[in-house]
C-alpha cells in the first residue's frame, strides 16, 4: 500500500505520551487464533507502519515472547521518536523445568517457554529488562500491569494475593522506573468491569487498557468507572473493539461474541446495528472502530490482525466518514446509550 502520513494522535492520560488514535494490538502475532508465519507477521507490521499507525502494544505473554521479538525486529531501525511501544509486566518467562512434550496452552504456536505470574519488585524489573532484550530496543514508552483481574484468576482470593504482592512490592519498581524517566507512564490492562476502581484506590495510575468493555455493544463503564478516570486525568486505550469478532463480521452464523458463540439476543442487536449502518452507507466495522474514540479520555483503539489484509481493513474502517445522523439513529433506536459520547 502507499505510505501515508502518521495518523492523528491523542494524549495518553497523564503520561505525556502521544499515541496514534489507531494502534495495533499484537496478541495475534503470538499465534493466538492462527499460526502467523514470520513473513506474514513482517508484512502485517509493515502495512501498519505504511498506513500511519505509530502505536504498538505488545506483551511477554503474547506467544511467550514471540510477539515482542516480531515487533522489535520490524521497528528497531525506525527513528525511536517516531513510534510508541507499550509492553506489560506481571509474568516472567523461563525455560520449562521438566523435559518432554511442551504444552502450549491457549497459544497455537509461539515460543516454548513457561510463563510465571510475578507482580513483585524483582519480577517486574526482570520482566521489563527481558522485554527490552526481546524487542532489541532499549526503551519502552509505557508499561502496563497485565491481567490482574478476575477474568484471568477467577478466584477472588488469587486476585487479592497478587494485588497485595503488587501493592507491597511490585508497585515500587514501576514507580522507580517512572520517577527516573525510564518509562513515561504506568497503566493496567484487563478485561473485567469493576477493576478500574480498585486500581484507582490503590495506585497512582496513568492509564488503563480495557478489552471489550467499551464498544458498540457495551457501555456500562460510563456509569461510574470512566467518570472516575476523567476526574483523575487517567486515559483509556480500548482493545477488543469488535467484541472478539461479531462487530467485524456482523450477525453471521457462528459469529463470536466475547470469545464465545454469540447468543440470539446479541445477534439480533448487531443485525439492527448493521441495518442502521447500511442506511447511512457505513460499514459496521467502521462504526465499531471509531465509536470509542468519541469519548474524550479514550486515546487509542488497538485492534489486532492476523494478516496484512486485516490491517488494511482496519485502516479503511478508521478513516471511513461517519455522518452524525448515524449516531443519532443508533441512540433513537436504543442501540446506544443516550449519554454515550460519539465522534464529531
């Protein structure tokens, strides 16, 4: 594709970092949904760059280090002041302790390392240094506490135990890195409603990355969680803008909603949204991708991709004109909350 100028940027909370309003999430580069070959991963990242994307979110967890290797190899020669990288802490990677067949778990491919949860001071410092080595880039702009919520740990007792480890030990590491200017901001990334207040009560956080909780299908965070963030100047990055598939594919058979087959009620609602979009000449994915950016504290949306074609589709959806009447009709049809801010 033809190279274009970098996409518009937005300030990320209190970090002072400017991120492109369309970023790229790199979990698929860890072979989450499909095996992504190295050539395709390289082409995918190049397509994102050529399309003006300058914010890339990754993690040690994605493919047990594979995504970080791929992101670093793609961009280590680019001028460092022209792009933003976020990575995550909370897991360290180590060689398997026992010989024998390697169990990949939820990753279809990726690298053969074991991931160990560790939110301690030493664990966070090791995770950060290891990420630098995998990236081959000596600076990460912002770090996120990863997956410390009930979506991943299920039991509240485990959440409490790791939150206590973070509070009594790991947070000091993050604060030192920020105070020394090594990183510019501290965030937290998770999936579960109700987690934001817990972090705001305990930590001096700069931003959150939340997946699937602020989309065309879900806006409950507007009740209290986003207002609390706005009061503190805390920014938001939105992952899972398509609710794991259905807002990209539409209401088709076997459409996925939040990593499970969509139920009839969701299929019906999405079909109604598609009808509104069609009346205004707007693809549903364009409305889904652009909607979260209407909120003033949302800095970026970061859909993932498994190939260059999907990146190009996201770039097209991001730039597709959307008339104000579409949002008005969505609200009139009770498909969107009346108080949901919409893009101007």
